[in-house]
């Protein structure tokens, strides 16, 4: 039975709790949040001890691993603290603010011979597993290009304020949505990003993070990807399409369609029997046990940040 601690009792912390409760190989033994009431709420219906200081939690509770759900600027500091105490870490995406921080975290994991993993979860969804299968088997021919358009009001009132401060978040919609997009590309294609063109801005308010962005990527397999993030006050849209020499598979607001050999688009079922975080936890446990695992390594997480860092270099100050 793996003893798991959680640091950060926000919305994602609750979904991690549910994944732990549904897994008979682990239990939640501690929860920490600077707001004690939030930690107490997350600990309800469990035997987890409650803390407001993660250092006290690390000193007092025996844990086989810890899951970190924190503002991005705290990822490096808290991750390294647990690694230095030989406690394996699963840190939410993005792994860190920049490549330099990634390197420090990777070095800490190696120096302390302790495992570090990153919470990129889209590989645990039916659509992206299906896309990966199509690419690997050549079902629709060769992959030519990928498009993604994802819109959500980036300055919606419910978004935590730290998301809108570059010093704490690392960036705006590219850091938040783009980290997912780049992960999807790397996972499904098995390729690397070899060229990057990007533009972004914030015409909505005086926050120092980008609200809108367009990114064009060239992949090592010859395909290209165009990522568009409006981030404006309009209807939510989440559309992702993979175009092949002999067809296309497309996701739009939860539905999936496939076209083959000039045929009409037909809706298909790509449902996956596991929740994203439930599947990720299973892979994390395998990782802890030294078994083959699909969990995201810190080196992979670093590659995502490398691409984002170059995007921000081209966008410049907003």
C-alpha cells in the first residue's frame, strides 16, 4: 500500500484525492495547504493528517510519494525539498517556470536517487491514445499537419490571481494551454519540435501575461502544427485536428469524427474506461515500483518547457 501525501488542496487536489480513493494500491496519509480549512475539507472521509506547512508534513508523516498541486513558481522549491528527503514527487504541469529550473529539479532527483514525474494527463484520454495508434499504424497514411484552436476567457473571474502574474505563472495562455498542446504533439507523434514561430499579445487588460497567441511548430517527422489560443470573451471552443495523407481525425468540444479517403466525417467512440488522473496514478505507482510505465519523466517535461521558452522569446513583452 503506497502512502501518498498531497500538497495543495485546490480543485486539482480534489481530483487527485478521488483517484487515490478509487485505487486499492494506495491511501492518502497527509494533506497540506496554507489555508487550513481547505486542507481539512480535502482530508474529510480519510485518515490523512492535516498541515499548513509542507516541511512539517515531510518531517512527521511517512510517505512513499507526494503529489504537488501548487502555483507554478513554487514547483521547483517544493519539489527539491521533498527530493532531498528521498520522497518521490509527482508535480503538476508545467514542471517549472523555465529550463533552468527544470535542470535544477532533474539534478536534485539524480543526486538523491529519488523519482520525479510530471502531471501531463492527456495521454490518458481515449482521443489521444487513438491518434497515437493511427499515427503508429499508418491507418490514415502519413501525418501532414495538426491544428488546434482552444478558446476560453483567460481573465475569467474564477481564475486564481497568480495565473495573471508572469513572475508566478511563467506566462499566460501559452504556459497554461500550450503546455498541454505541446505534450499532445510529443506524445502522439513521438517527434520533437525542430522549429518555432510565434506571436502573442494582451489587448484585454494590463496583466503582464499573454491572453492571445498563435504558434507554428515544425516537427522532426516533417509535419507542422498550428496552435491558436484566442483567450477572449467568446463561446468556449476546443478543436483539435490531425490531417493525414488519406484522412483526418478531429476532436471538437467533446465529440470525435474521422474522415477516410475523401469520405464524409463519421462520429466515432473513443471513450476510455479510466479517468485521466486515475490512469496517471496507476502509471505513477508502476514508476515507483520500478516497472515499465507511461508516466511523464522530468526530461520530457523539460522539453515542453524548452519549446514554451522559445515561444516566449519570440512573443517578447506583452
